[in-house]
């Protein structure tokens, strides 16, 4: 298998964490994602992934899987242990809802292509873009904190073993802290992320700081 990724990408971080938890090794290729001339926006990479996004996983069967949630669920079916999507129906749905709340409601508003559009269309400067990011992170993580406060039982988001909910929450929480948001305002998230940070699969595959 071959994984197209980028070190600063929280979505790439999710897949790297999942691979580490599974003990799977894949070939990797870094793809630049910053700037108008980023490698991800060029025709060569678009020929591989028409969305022009990372991560993307090329399977041993030659099938390209895009979107981190789809990739992680593919890996979970490929190698079921440790299970990343909970077995119990309600827990499975809750884990997916937290993962999607991050992927669709927070992260979708934060990638470099969004910043490029805000700059080109509305002349947003770096401070305005940072505040845009903080706003959506604050709103989204506050909602997830309430979900955890209402439904959490165990050390992590869903029970006592890391799941897709944690795999999505960990990199996004790191991004929020780097943007200056105080995680103390989300005590359940802070507790979960602190615990996850002690696990090598998470600590060693956190998104790199943007330079």
C-alpha cells in the first residue's frame, strides 16, 4: 500500500495514527499542500486524486481510497485488531458522529485551500484567517465537549480503548492549542487528549507544526 500525505495535515495524522495502532507499515509519499502552487493542486497529483487532497491510500489492489474516515474504516476491515470502530451499535454510531463532527463541521472549514479562497475573494489577512479558524474550532469543539460530557464512559472518548473518535479528536485538539485556544475550557477533551498523548501511536504521529 502507498499513502499520500503531508506532515502538517491533521487528516494525514489520523491515518498515520490508525496505521501505528494496527502495526501496519506502508510506503509513503509527501505531497505539498501550502500555497497557490502547492503540489496537491497540480495536474500530476490531481491525476492520482481528483480532489487534490491528502491523505489518499493506494491499496495493494490498485484502488485509491480518499478521505481519512474511509481509509481508516478500510484498514479496520483489513486488519480488525485492534478494533477502531466499536462493536456495539450505539458506541459505533457515537464514535462516527464525533469523527464526522470534526471532519465535516470543523476541519472542512480550515484547510489551506479555504485560506487561499478567503484571501483571494475577501482579501482576508493572516490574522483574519487565524480568527476564522479559531471561531470554527471553538464552536465545533464546544459541541463535542457536550457530547462527551453526556455520553463518555471510560478513559477515552468511547470506552477504554482508542477509537476513530479519538483518532480524529487528537490532531484537531493539537491544532486548536497551536492557534491559541485554551483546552481547559473543554475538560473532557483535555482529559482524553492528555491520555492519548501518552500512547506512542498518537504522540509519534501528531501533525507537525506549520512553519
